[in-house]
C-alpha cells in the first residue's frame, strides 16, 4: 500500500521542505500493516483502488519512501521526477477530461450523421448543429493546446539538474 503524507521528526514536529512548508513523502508498506475500511461504494470506479485504511504505530524506513521536493533525495535526476505530485495528478486528470470530451464529440458527430428527428432533416445537416460542433472542436483543440503548452513550460522549468519546480515559484 502507499500514502503521500507529512513526516514527523523524532520530537514530533513536522519536517519542513525548502519552502518552509510541511514536507510530503510517498511511503510504501505491506498491505498487512493496514486495516481496510469499507467506504468505497461505487458504480464504475472500482478499478481505481482508492481504498480507505488506517495504520497505527507504523514505522516506514527511508528506503521505502521517496519525495520529489528534495532534489538530493530523488532516485532519478530526470525532469519528470522534479514534477510535484499534484502537478502529475493534474495533468493526468486533464488528459482524461480532454480524452472524454473528444470521444463524446466524436460520438455526437456519428449520431448527428444518422439521426433524423421526427422525419426532419438529419442533425448533421442543420446549421445550428454544424456551428455547435465547430465551436466545440475549436474549444477542445484550444484546451488541448493550452494543456500541452503549460506542460511543456513546466517540463522545461523542471530542468535535469535537479531543481524542483515546486520551489522555483
């Protein structure tokens, strides 16, 4: 199992990162160390394995932890590993949203080419539908281009020399 969490020092105070904020580390530990809590009732998201659990008095050795916040602690100096975790999640979620929107638009275009409501002209032959589809394609293309532009900028700022983008402002 794994968790992203703040880390307490031996005296109980939270470790701080270079920005003076509580440091976040990713920790891995055997599933047997956790008590699962049955809170995950879903319709279609079961595969995400976003389970709830508790652990008590668990010590995780540093060898089973990692962070992107401290360049010297990264196991790989490449740019991808300088991305903060929330940034990785954000671009992943954006990619899913863009893919879903693109698939929905494609499905609508297929439907519009076949659907003839109440014996009238096909949806695809209506000017308002054609305009709406064109506007949706432009918005989707713009959103995709913006996401890729921001990702390229963040990737360039990460640098391979080990400078974390989360601390460069």
